[in-house]
């Protein structure tokens, strides 16, 4: 009967969130309870809230940069680049007609003129210059230039980040180094530690604009750096555990398999390093919550990366260990009758210090 009453009380606690009558109302004022709110899909719970307002990149984060051609019109004339191909045409002398590629020194080789520098100049500027140069050989010149291949540096960059045979698309996945930087093709080392994704996008886009035109880069956080907490002391499985989401002190003890008999749940200690490397410590009391005496403990705090959670041994068990060390494991049997209630060698899950 008691179990049924407890179950009913639990149901009413959850149901009261939807159909709670006014204070002092009788049972007849309750009315129907909307049980559909507790249907089979309710185990998912509400939408998970954001962990932090703005995520700042940190060492060992993996960021994938997706490259995209913008296809936007330039506000200025296109300057020729090394590797671009142009066609030189002449109606007067067919021998002048040829396709040439801009060489690494920024020149093209032309009949009668030899190497002519054309890099970082527009087609109109080069056409005017060539017609002027050929007046030494022809009374009338009609040199015309046509762009055959352009944006060579952009094409080379996209080829360097092409992963369509692997994961698809054009991108580059990089890991932030221990010095807080990342490296990308054509722009080299970029500081990234402490920047948000929007900030690193603006920085990378600005650097690429100095190298090529018509390129947009979108950073995506592909893999977060590993986060750890360390749970030691009177727990069943002490060690290091991944911090994969927001985690509290009680949840950390659950990750470690629960607490041992004799664990002092009134004086759990959490060690934490600050940004200036100072070591802070705080003491928690979660015994009331774990024993069902305090459902909403104030000491149930959120943990942070690299926190150390220590579950110490209760004072009575320190005494038990001392007696066992001096007198051996048979010390408890040598004590007077009734001393078993002192907690020496007991099997209680929660021991009050």
C-alpha cells in the first residue's frame, strides 16, 4: 500500500506541472490530467539548450574549411596572373597569332618583341602596350588579346583542397596546433586560439582576398578537442572520463560507477585551475541528494574541463583502517558488543562522518 501511495505521489508531482489547481483546492477541483504530455516520446525531453553563448576555438579542435567560388563580378579590371593563358591575334600578319602562357617571371614570349611583362596588368593595358611596341615593325597594327584561361592561382588552390574522392566537396580539415594556430594553403599560419567560428571566417576570408579573388571559405567545427574530468577516491572505478556534455558532480560519480561504502559524501572536493593557473578548491555536500533527503541540492555544480573530483573516506572508516592496520582484520571481532554500530567495517552505502 505504501508503494502504491509513493507511486501516486510521484505521478502527481509530474502531472502538477500541467494541471495544478489553486492552493487549498479539493481533489474534486483537479479535473482531467493531460496524460498525452507524458506519451512514449517524452523520454527525449525538451530541445537541448546551448552549452555556451559563443564557442571559442581551442587547442586540438578540428575545423573543416569548405571552399566555394563566389562567381561575383569584380569591381575592377581583372589583372593577369602567372599561369594564365592569352591569345594574341593579328589580321595583318598571321605569324603574330599564337596562344601564350604567362611564365613564372610574369612575361610572355612574342614574335619580334621577345619577353614582354604582362602580369598584374589588364588585357586592355597589355593590348595598348603591344600595339605601341609593334609600330616599330608595322605601319598599321591591329593586335588583339583574348583571355583563354584565367584565375589560375584560384584553380591551383581549389585543387590543393579538393577532397571529392574522399568525403566530397572542396575543403580542408585542420587541427589547431598546441601554439593555438592553424595552417591553410596559400595563406599559411593563422592564429585561431580563442576565436569564434565567425571571427576565424572573417580572418581567413580577409587573408584569401589578398591572394585570390572570387573565393569564400566557411569554417565548420568538425571535432571538438577532448575534454576530461578526473574522479578519484572512494568510487568504484576511479580514473579519467570524457566530458562529452554538461556534467554535474553527481553525474561524475555515476560515470565512476558510484561511491564505495565509506565514501564521505558530505565533503567531496572539486579542484579547478583558473586561467592564470591558480588552483582553486571547493567542498560539496551531496549526501542529502543521494540519500533522498534533499532532492534539490545547492552543491550540485557544473564541472569544467580538467576538474578533479575527490570523494574522500569517512572519518569512521579512517579509524577502521587504522585499527585493521595495527591489530589486523580481526580487530572488529575483538571489540565489545554493540560497537558494530560505530561504522567500523560496516556495509552501509552512505556513511555520515
